[in-house]
């Protein structure tokens, strides 16, 4: 939720840059939206997948599971750009040192 108490609107968009698929996710990734994020990242074949979560405001266990499934299906092809919140959740979950996770900027 944003500071006003309203839920952040979830959205996902994809774009290709050469051989890389960029998946930009905004808002809350939870049980209701994690599969949409997951399916969007797998929709088109790509050499590399960049999962841009820098605009994600909420990230729950369903979201963590979806990212882990992507990492399993896209070995050495997934890069995740986390928001501060996502980075914190992954760190607390013991996943802060994964090779696919980029530093919080």
C-alpha cells in the first residue's frame, strides 16, 4: 500500500531490446498477481530476461516463489532489479546472495 493506505495498482509490461526481454512490474506482487508476472517473463523466448521490480511496493511469498521458479526455468538467463522493498524481502528470506539478483539502486 502507498502511504495514503491505498493499494498500489499492479501492472506488468514487456519489451525486447535485442535478445533481452525486459519485464517491468509495478505495484503489489502477491498471490493474485505473481502468476501474471511469471507468465509475462516466459511469454516470449529470449536469450536474457531482465525482471525490473524497481517500482514494486509489496512482495509476498507467492512473488518470491514466482521469482524462484523463473530462476529455475531460466538458469544463467535471469537478472532481477529489485526495489528497496523487494531487496529487503529477498534478504530476509535468505536469497540476498543469488547470482540473478542485482544490487538495489
